[in-house]
């Protein structure tokens, strides 16, 4: 995957992990826009897919969209 570097200004009093937080926010935005899959977004964020799904749910974003037929098929299986 080709990569680009981006400069982000973080306030000096920021107490989190800026690199992790920016990568996660970017990956969530790409996923929310429908530009990447949940798996690729997790890879971009640099976190396990389970952690990424947890972060999506924490923000009220559905990690998977199922239609009525897909739900019925899953329940039959």
C-alpha cells in the first residue's frame, strides 16, 4: 500500500497517544464514508479488527449492515 505523510498539529497539553488517535479517527472516517472495509480500516488504524469494531460501536457506528434477507439467512444457518 502506498503511503503519504501528513503533519498534524497537536496541542501541547494533549495527554493521549496522538499517532494512534489520528490513525483511528482517519480509519473510522474512511469506513464511515464507505471507502474501505472494516478489515482494511482496522489495518489502517493499526489495531486488531475486534478493537476497531469496538471503537465503531462506541461511537454509534454499525460495523456491518445487514439487509432483511441477509439476517433471515444468518438466522437459518
